[in-house]
C-alpha cells in the first residue's frame, strides 16, 4: 500500500462529531428517546463521544450501547481467519425509541445490515438512523447514512482506516491506496 495521506486530523474529527451531534438533536427535536449504539470496535468510541457532545449541548444524558455484529455477518463462514468477537452491551430498552447506529466507515453497507439484524434481538425501535464518521461509497446494499462526518470518494481497493485515541492513542482518518500490482492480484 502506498500512502495517500491524512484525510481527517483530530480537530477535523472533533468538528465533524460536533456537527453530527447537532444534526441528530435537530432531526429529533432534542435528545429525549434517543439511544446511541456503536458498532464495535471503533463505532462504540465514536458513539460515546457523540453522546457526550449531545449531553453538553442539550443537558440530557443519552444512553450508549455497543453492538458486536460478528455472528450476524453474511461472510462469517467465508473468511479464512477466525472472527474477532467483541462485547455487546445495550443496557437500555430500545422498543419504541430512536436508535442511532454509529460506525466509523460506511463502505458496502453489509456491516450496517448485520447491525440492524442484531438490533432486532434487543427489541423493536421506532426508527433506526445511521451516523458514520466517513462514507466512502461503493455500496452493495441500499443503505444510506443519515449523518455523515465526511464523504470521501475512494477506489474500491483503497484502505480507509480510522484511528481513535481510546484504542490507538490518537485520532485520525487515513486513506491508503493499493499499488497497481496489488490491485491486479
């Protein structure tokens, strides 16, 4: 892979999350009835930050859950490597509430489809909305984010990686493009 570079730095991410938090509040006319559910492994950290920002703006705490979609993926038996399983924890009922699914990167839409399937094990939300830090396109399923930090045109072979300080020590979004020889393999 060759580096294309830094797409978002720490300040860009902070500004994007602040804007998304305002958009969520505006769409729902406040924070009442909201539940944020982050998709493990980085979406949950982004969801916590959004909840903190919503609480700072509205003065209302928003419950945050974490959802592991490993066993809901449609490629679970097709991968050679063993899946990495994370914690699922949703400590509040989601029936008749607005659930905002939060993820770092929206690509094909398959992760989000798996997350919606997994959510039904916890109840029946009034609505499900989607917030992502980066939408890179290349959808394989008819899924669209309601709240987007940054839309980024990419090649299908590009690697978009999100770094969060809670796991990686810093905040950044990087895009690396595959070398020509890697693409033709």
